[in-house]
C-alpha cells in the first residue's frame, strides 16, 4: 500500500515537472521566437507584422491565391511552425492583410501631411498618381485586392468601406470649397474615378496621354 502510494507520488511529480518544463518552454518561445534564416545563416526574430508584410507583398506581386503559409515560410526561409504562433489559420492572415490595406491609406496621409488649402490638397491628390507606363506597388496592391473581392465577401465589404471613406474625404474638401453637397459628391466621384482609372487602363500604346489630358481633367473637376 505504502509502495503503491510512493509510486503514485513519483508519477505525479514527474508529470508536474514535465508540465512545468512545457509551460516554461512555451513562455520562452512566445517571448522570443527565434529562427534560423536559411538564406544568410543569421538568427532573426519574426513578428506577426513580418508575416503580414510578406503576405502583403506576395498579394501585390502574385494575387491572393499565392498567399499560402508554406510559400511564405519558404520565401522568408523559415518553417511553417513559426506561423502558427501568430495566426490560427491562413484565413486569419488574410483578414490581417485586409485590415492593413484598409488602414494603410498612404496617399491620403501624404496629402494631409503636405497640408495646404482644400484646393491645394485636392490638386496634390491628383498629382500623387504616377502618369507614366511605370506603375508603382500601390497600384498593384489595389488591383490585387479588387480582384480578390470578386470571389470573397470580406474583401468586397472592405473595399466598399474604403471606397466610401476615400470619396467622403474628397467630398469634404469640395464642400469646403463652396460646392453644394450633391455637386461635391459628383466631383468626388469624378476625382476618384480619374485616379482609379489610371491604375486600370492600359496606356502602353498611348504614350504621354495622361500628361496631355491631366491639366484639362483638373479644369473640368474644379469647374463651376
């Protein structure tokens, strides 16, 4: 009886020790997730934001179907295991990408930082879009998200929110310029449509067209 009790105690103690070790190891891992970069042999620390940034870049380059855990891990030179310390699933990562895209309105932030009168801000907005055959990464991301939204409800809902926020932002400055609300809304749509069109239309066979029409477009947008 005493021997059985002692054996039971030893088993319980061994279980508790292993449990404590497991908790300690997990806490240490969560505190400092270190991995070995296979490309340069240096130890680095990957955060949740690192995964989101890599996924965001992949989305811009290759579309949402290319945003896969295994492919991202290979791209960053790590194992898939580190991904699951930050995300429960690929879907959670996709939601994080949409949230980042929603918050990361760089053009608006840039215009606001430059400052100026309402008209100057709107002109700076129109000037911020590249008028050449060389497109920037923002345009690629915009197209990738809109393509994604064709088959994904959450992406479509996010785009609807972002479009409204952008148009309302532009509309507000037209109202400050003295336009009636209905006219301000029309001008906001015209402005937004002109900017978006530059990222969609193919202009390779129309060299210099955006430079030629830009000043005329601005006159039309601000006409009364």
